[in-house]
């Protein structure tokens, strides 16, 4: 893949990631403060919604990818969830550690956690989901 295209994809991936992070933080805050859910449960729900959001936007905006059929879309979605699982573990570990051990507000902890998980998610995504060698 052309280096210029790789940089464009990285910036688009980051843009989608920022939109997903804003969505994630809004849902986390809303569920924790207004629905009174425990912040880790709120985080799990917020992360899942942002994963679906990011998958849809990255498929269209970042990689302009078109799946051949619904089965290919479902397969890629499952693979995206599997690759996101590593990011989820990083995210939840950092969120819990910063909030409980260092006593940082859960929203700021989640911001840091999102940034740390971003790199892992990008590398796994370009190599496993929207890679030319894994063409659906």
C-alpha cells in the first residue's frame, strides 16, 4: 500500500477513533451519572457501542470497504470485535487502575485508556480486518 494512503488512513482512523471516544465518554458519563450504573459496567456498554460505531465508520470512511455479502460483513464484524478485545482489556485495566489506585476521575482515566488502546486497535485493524490479504 502507498505510504500516502497509509497516512491518510491513519488520520481517518484517528478521526473515527476520536468520534468513537466522544461517543464512549458521553455514554459512560450518562450511564454513570444519570442511570447510576457502576462506572465499569457503564464503560463496558460504552465501549461496545463505540466499537460498533467505529467499525461502521472505518468500513465506509477510512477504508471505503464494501463487503461482498452479509456473511462477509458479519465475519468482519466478529473479527473486529475479536481484535478490539485486546483494546478493551487495555482500556478496562487502565480505567480501573487509574480510577481506583491513583484516584483519578473515571472520565479522565477513560480518556487516557482510550489513547493507550488506540495504537493497538489500529495495528490489529489494518492487519486483520481491512487488509488486502483478508479480502472479504
